[in-house]
C-alpha cells in the first residue's frame, strides 16, 4: 500500500505544497539535509520550473555534502545552483560566540536577497521545522531580517513529519542523521578556522569509515577532540585496537588530545555552556515574514 493512502500523511503533503505555492516563485536554501530536501521536493511539485534550489559552499561544509546536494537536486528534478559564501571573512563569525550562526545566516540570506532578481524568485525559503522553535537558533533572527519564509513551520510540520514525507517521496536521505555545519563542532569562544573545520571533517570521516553512522567530533581548547557516538557504540570505539588507531589518526590530523564523551551523542551539546537566559533572548521563532516585492 502506498504511503500516500495514509490520509494524515497526504494532508501534510498537500498542506506543504499549498504553502509553497502561495509564496510565488521560490529559491530554497538547500543544504541537502533532510529538511531542505523535503522543501525542495515540495517546491518542485508545487511550482515546477519556478522553484530553484541554492546550495552554499564554504569551509564549513563537510566533504561530499555538495556532491550529495547536486545528486538530490537531480533526483528531484529541481533547478540547482551553487554559490560560495564568505562567512570566514567576517570577524564576528570567526570569534565564535554563541550567536555565530546569526552571522553565517546573515551572509547566506543576505547574498540570496541580493541575487533574488537574478534567480527570478519572489521568496527565499528555509528548512526550519516546528521542532526548531525550542532550540538555540540565532539564524532565525537573520532569516527574519531578510524576509525568509519557513514553509515547514507555516505548515506546522515537525522533524518526524518531515522524515515521513521524505520516505513517502522516496528520498534517499529520509533517515539521514542531522549534519549541521562543521563550525558548530567548535566550542564557543574558540576561533573558527578552515584548518580546524578540516580537522573535524577528516576525523568524522575516519569514524564513519569504520561503520559509525552518527558521530560528532567536537573541538575544544588546546586542540582537544571530544568524540560523541551513540551509547551502544561506546564499547566498540573504546576497545584497545580501535582506540589506539583513533588516537594515532586524530593526532596525525592535528589534535593533541583525544577524548570519548561517556554521555554519548547529544545533538547541540555545545549549547550546554550557554546561559539559559541567552538561549531564549531574541530567539522566538517568528511567523514567516512576507518576502519583499511579493
């Protein structure tokens, strides 16, 4: 039986498509992650050639992510464009305070706003979903300032809803683990540099090459790697053979210390050091602002 025979799922699909159709011509900020992929798929179904997916490339993008985004865009059939962003030229971004993501998204959404006429679109759409409303998301402020719309939020879809839609559409990333930018692995207050993001990327690739699917290598002061994996994977990675190989490999990459986090993988664990009052300050997720010129 087709997944679309589920009336609740079909209603979510139709609501998302109708939401996107209501924006006019749309450029999707397309990382290739599960959320933006579902938005791109729905946008293509809603408005066809009037939709375009735009992937931003910089030193914060893990190796292979650009190629995966290009492959997904081809599968969906949506027009696709790659742009290069310059957040690494912004000292506010490099300083890596808890609002780092604001400066990253300001660069991305500001650049998309500047080329909207060239892209021929009325609105820029993000992949923010309903679950993001309760997380530390400085980028939402940048989105609001640049008139970005949030179709998943406007359609009241959660992360679980997004995965169900992706699976029903046959998108290969329906169960892909979250892949936030490499800069998010660097502890707040430690400078973001291309060298550090490359160290992190190569270390995570080393772990995935050994069959680990969900991993985080977090960079801390003194070139220390804090490795997070799911709790049930800890015994294997802590075995003498793997541990010895990992320490040697990570030190070859530039890490001086290699640690295993005994609490296991936690999405956004770097946010634990942010005072709670700062988590909420200015981070209320707005309703999608109408894009200028619509």
